[in-house]
C-alpha cells in the first residue's frame, strides 16, 4: 500500500524521518513516497493546491498524509477523507478544500479512536506539537493495513473549507482570475482552468467557443504560448499547464520576481468568441 507525505517540515529536522518510522513500525510493507516537504511554512492554501495537482496520478487506494498545520495541538479536528478510493489524512483546516470541491461522493471521518494513535504503552505519549507523527502517521499506517475507516472515528458533514476564489466575468468577454500558487521557478499558477473555459460563458454573452484572447497581468499583455521553450528568454508569457491551469511564466526567468507577484493577485483574460 502506498502512503504519500506532503508537509512544510523541510529536511533539516527529524520530523519527516520520524513520521516514516512510525508508519513502518506499524506496517513494514508500506511504500512511503514524498510529494513535497518544501511547502511554505503554514501555507495551507499552497498545500491544498499541491495535493490537488498530484493525487490523481497515484493508484486507487493510496493514502495521502498532508501536514501543514498552524493549529496543531488546538481544538481543530484531525480527519480522514475518502474520495473515489483515495484517502486523505490531516488536519481539518481547509487543506483538503480542492478535494471537496471536486468530489461528488465523499466520506469524512473525525479521527477520535486513540487506540490507533501513537502507542502510549511505549511511553511515547502523543503530545501537542507533532500530531503528524502522533496521529496522522499511525492512522495512515493502520489504514494501509485495511482497517475500516469508521473504526477510526465518527463521520462528520461540516469540514473546514478555504474560501477558494473562483474566476468571475467582470464584463462581457473579460474574465478575472487570481494567482493561487507560485512554484519554485517563479511560475504563477492561476485559478483559471481549461475546464472553466469549456463549461462557462460570460453573462449576456453571445454563445460560441472561445478561440483566442489576451491575458493581462498588472497592465502587461502576455504572449500566448503552447510550451515553455516557445517563449523568448525573458519574455513574459502564458500557457495552459499540464494540470489544466492557466500559468504565467518567463522562459529561463522568474515571473514572480519580474511582476513582484503574490498569491491572490488579479489576472485578466479578454476572450474572443468564434461568432464575435
């Protein structure tokens, strides 16, 4: 069984290694895979995007542990989310918001069965500062051994959800989106998706497929490209990335630095329809 880990722990400290040790102590046959441990500290929204962008490429039955948890040790709940044969374990702080958004059928369990937490008989009593090791890792390990999710706690219907921004039509033919993630290359990923274009028409607009358009970020028109190397070095460009999101990039450069961009910044798309 595969268990993935996504955290903001980095590699300087013992955090990631001890989580893996707990998992393997319960299920030595588990296959533990790192998605990322370089999430910006406390950035729940970034972690939410990373798990959204990656989980579909794992086999059915994979357990995804996500620990970006500013509220560790507080009254925030620990949860298990089950969606279409994939499992997600982590804090109830909105980190699974994209999973909820995509799901048609979903089950959420509040993790309360302490017998499946870190074993207190070993005198390694769960504490308030490292629930990734003390709760999420052992729960994932037990789940990988086939335990019924409902033995881990009680079902809930009210998970915490982030206020995810949706693209909006600001007038006939102009779509406003937002930057939702910035990767290590300085590429700016937006909430404007390929699916959005195919499914949504601006209010009061003539019907017809979108055939072209202008993308504008901070007053600058960006060149539409099909892949990174199609852009000239240093030229601000935009493309539809492999996760289906509109992405601003600079070939061999850094769009974040050039635009002094931040998550939440606005980006405008002026679309042209075939019958316009």
